[in-house]
């Protein structure tokens, strides 16, 4: 039978199961290409709606992209959008008295979808503004509550085949966005100022060597002054603010150094400009502000990345649950659920409230909580934890806690705390530069008083004093660390390694101990087929259709295997699909009975199977005949062994911490070459172990992915999380590996060590420079020529040295 | 070369540059660069129809504003004594 794509969603199905429609009603007169095929009533409805609204150009824009089939049930639980509680939580009123809401639109696959949604919303009466972000599918809608209700807007979105649910643009995301934009604006101004001042400075320097009349010099000075002023006070405002907060808390930090250096150079330059002798240093002022600002911006960017990931995961958690009260089902917002309420859980739903099962049974995926990838079977009186996923059946359970007391919420609040809390390592780094700026400020003050008493001239003393600060601080030392870490961070980011803060590079470079989690870090964290025995009559398409109906990790492993082994399997519609709790699935196809599941299920049905294996087993039978047997196991990530031996070659002690059994831990450890294994650890014990090492004075790097690792991650000096890991883990971590390759851990070590070397070189150089230049300045020997040359040269050396980090070699580049 | 020429050259070029900067700042502030992918697509879906759409939204906004103002007036209306 021919395969045909649905006219609306482009998904390919067998022609026999499609709804066929002929536009003019007369079959014979219509060419084949004009016949419409729909996979379901939903798609058909959307197609005609778009046609009647004059929006059929959507399909030209869509091209070959496939969509999710449209939902037929568009009016389900619409009334909840107009409830008072919902309004208070999500809807904001703007100054003009309009309502505003943030939505996540589900089902957006391409830019045509964005276009369609915006277009339809624009056409709706009463909608004043609607803009959808294609990157993260978030939408902002503003409407007049007197003209249209929110439920009507949601219905409109659903009518065209998408779904929308509200989210709280929690302060976090909004704040991250705002900071990002603020930095960006400041950088734009700084770059503009710097570029233009540099042009003028060229004329300046050229004039210095070839001789220039004072009146031309004045013009250039004034032009530089005009350009430098907004850069210093608008772009550099961040440093003044930081210095002020530092001052209030009695800490001299990097911001103090930058602010005082730039400000004193600025004041000195104004003095030089007005008094018409001496050289101006406006170019140094803007240079330092711009470079340090760009460094800070990169940090802000990587922080925002982490928040984005977190938001999308949190967004998928339901905001309401189905409760049963005296046999009546009703949707209740999760805030209103009380302890003792009975909640109904459907297959595929995420648990948001802790509780105890009262009726029903089923498997739960707790991998995000425990790291264990085998689903856990739960029945009456078993406890359900929020954050786990109900896999295959309808379960009723009694809430044992309200939402704020539930595990998921308490973990989330714990994380939000840790995001705002700064690690102590960074403060240490700030302290060192603080000492330095203290000393320089002190020397400058002493120089000033010394000259004042010896020479008696206030003006000379002031100029010499300021020249000490100008020469010592701004460029080389100020740039030494940020410039190197800037290059380091951007190289790491290009390789999918996100350092949330620049100082983490430094900390990581000092580390000698690496602790690894097993499940999800060294291994894939999901079962894959390791061995397959296929018997006569095996039809991959039938099995695929069967296992695709299930959410179970084992079924998903089989799906991946089948798709990998066989190309272009056709979709088959099965009937009477039924999942048997925690055991398997059964269905019928053209009167034949399909059965797939574990050994217990098949034995129950009287089919003899071979059960000797240390892995999980999955069997597939057709009408009582065994057709296939699969062994599944959690596979070790590609390149893990190589990465571990590379890391060990760097002189780093590698150990494994896992909550799994000794046996399976040893198996993985042996395969990747780790000698020290700590198995059967509870989350707290993992963290205690790390603390043990820290007490011995070690800097510990921890790599993990699950909620079970979160405490240990928070305890470690540097926490590395896998990009697909649990939101908690990503949040407490300092480094995120987007590509999840073990090799990236090695790369991160390599980059951080190389960067740290560059930082040390830079600091060494600028200290040497200071040791030579500061005494000269104190003695009053710094004439404009030396100042101008040494300043530009010293910063050029630092920038050039930092750029050398880019030449770092990675493995695959050599091949 | 007289001073005036130098002053003129520097000030005119800086002023023109500043205009560009201000336009860019305005664009960033009003969120025109917020969505990278959409920003690129905007060039593809740019036509008469889109322009009409934008105009329609603008009209809607103004109408709404007028209505509000009218209502405000009604509310604040005090009959003469």
C-alpha cells in the first residue's frame, strides 16, 4: 500500500488509514495531486480553517517540515484560563490597563509555525500585541480583557493545531535577560568610543614623533575627551557600582582597581588637556573599560544559557493536577492541592506532588532523582516522589505533602539559592588583586606626600602621584586575568563546554582529584541493545509499531536499535494496544496477537524463554511463537576509556562515586580504567567523601548529571554537569558539557590549565613591568614618551600572550 | 590645514557614527535583536502583506488607546454646577 504524507502535518502514513478528501467532490475530474489526505480529523479541521481564513500560504512556507498532528480536543479545560487564581498567578496588568501573559507554545517546528501563530493572533480582535520567540518558543501576548478572554486566545492557538500553556517568566529569566541587554548596550557604546579614540590616538602618536602644534593637539584632546566621557561613565558604570559595593563591605576588589585606575587616568588626562602640558591617556581609559567589560559579558552569557535550559525543563512540569473528590474528577492548580487529596496520574505524566499510592500499579522512571535507569514498579502503599515520571498506567495516590513541601519544589528553591550565591574561590581571587591595588594606592599616596614635602609644589606632587597609578594599574595588570580567561572561555564554549564564570578556569586548573558519577556520566544513562537474537519470521516493522506505543526506557532502547538497524520502516497501525503494568505491551494486528515484554510476561502466557543473562531482557512473540530476544544494558559512552587515561596522564587522581551496586560499578570501572570505586553511596555520602578530600587540602572536580549528584556537586570545588542532565545538576554546576562526551572533561582540564599558565605568564610579566615602571614613576622620571610606549606595549604583550591560548591542540584536530 | 577643517571633519564623522550607534541602541532596547532565528526569517517573510499586518496592529493599538481615553473622560466628567 502506498505511503502518503498528511496534507497538514506532512507525517507519512499508509494510504488506507488516511482520511481522503476531494476538493470538488467529484472524484474523476480531480487530478491526483489535488486530492487531500489527512491523518486525523484534527489535521483536517486545521487545514480547512486556515483555508477559510486566507492563510493557506502557510503551507508554502512550511515546505517539507513535519508537524505534530493537530489535537482534536480543542476545548478541553479551557475554562481554567479564566479562573481568578490563574489570573493572579500568570496575568499581569500593564499600565494602560491591558492584560499580558507569557506562554510557551507547544508544537513549533519551524519559522512558518511562528509566522502562522503570530498572524492568527494578530487577526484576533482585542489582541494588541503578540510576539513569539522562535528560539525558545516563548510568546508574549498583550490583549484587552474587555474585548477578548484569554480562553478564547488559547482556543485560537489550539484551533490551528498548537497548544499553549502559561509559564511564570520567573524573575530569574527576566533578570538574566535584562542584565544581558544592559551589558550589551554598554559594550556597544564602549566599542564605539574605543574605535574612534583609537583613530584619533593614531594622529596623536604620529604627531608626537613628527611634531605637532599645540592647537591641533588641543582639538584632538577635546575630541578624545568627548568620546571617552560616555564610555567611562556609562559603560564603566558597572565598575563604579562594584567598587562602591566593595567599599561598603570594606573589600577592595577588581572593580575598585579598574574604576580607580580608569578614573585617575581620566582626571589626569583632563588636567593635561586643560594645562596643555603632558599627554592625555583617554585611549587607555576606554581600552581597559572595553576589554574588562567584554570579559564580564561573556560570563553573563554563559549564565543565561544555564537559566534557559532550566526554564524549559521547569516549563514542562504541569501546573495543575487531576484530583478525585467523592468520585468527581476536577483539575486543580497544584498550589491548591492539600495533604490528603487523591490525585490521578496518567501515563507519561510528571509527578509534582509527593504522595502514597492508593490504587493502581505501574512503573515509574525515577532516573532524574536517583540516577537509576531501571524503572521502578510501584503498587499500593508505595511512596511516589515528585520529579519522577509515570510510565505506563493510571495510578491514584494520596498527597502526603503540599506542593511547596514536595521534593521537586524544595530542590528547585535550593538551586535558585545556589545560583545567587558566589563560591568562595572567586572571592579569594578578588582578594589577591585587592591587595595589589591597595599597595599601588598606598605607594601613590606616599609618593604624593613625599614629593609634596620635598618639593613643596602641590601640582608636581599630584602629577607624579597620579602617574604612579596610571602607569602601574590599568592596562597590563587589569587585563592579565580577564584577557586570558576571556580567550579560554570562548574556546571552551566553541567546544560545547560552558564555564559559568571565568574564575572557574583557574580553580579547575589547580585540581588534582576528579570524581565521576557512573550512570549518565560515564554511561549513556539509558538501556541500549547489546545483543539481539532474531528468529525466523521476525518482522522489525511490527515490533517497532508495538514498542513505539510505550514510554518505557527499555522500549525506547528497542526503538533506537530497530531504527538504526533498519532503514525506512513503515508505520503500521495496531489495534487493541494494551500495556501490562511493569511487564510489557500487547496488541493485535490483522487478527494476530503481538506480545512484547520481560520474561515473566511471556512465561505467564506459556511461552518458554531463556532467562540466563546479567542484562535486562526483552522478548517479542507473535501468536505464541518467540521471534526475538534482546539483551539491553546501559552502554558506556564513546571515548570514555581514552578520556580517563588522558586525564590520568595529566597526573589527576580519578575515582568513581555511584549509588549503584558494587558489581555493576566494578564492571564499568574496569571497562574505562578507573581503579578507585566507591559504590552504593547515598547522595549525602558522596558529598561527605568529597569533603574528606577537601579537608586534606585537595581541590575536587565532580562530574555528575542527576539530582542524586546535586549535593555532591554543590560540595565540590568545581561541579561539571552533563547538558542533558537533571535541571538541578545543571543549576548547581559551574561547568556544563553540552555534548556530553567524556573527552570534553579532558578538554576542559586542558583548556583551564593552558589558560591558567597564560594568566600566570601575564601576571608575571605585568608584575615585572610594574617593578620596573613604578619606581621610575615614583622617582618622577616618567616622561610622556615612556608612559605612552610602555602602556601600549605592556597591554599588547598581555593581549598577544593570551591569544596564544587559541593555538591549543585538541585530539581530533591532529588527525 | 586650518584648525577649523580638522574640527569639522572630526565632529561630522563622529556625529554620523553616533547616529548609527543611537539607531543600534534603539534597536537593541526595543527588542529587535532578541530572537536570532526570527531576525533572519524576517527577511524571508517581508512583503506587502506583512507591512499591512504591522499597520493593522498599529491601528488596533491606537484605537484601543483612544477608547481608553474616551472612557477616562467619561469617568472624570463632572456636570457643571
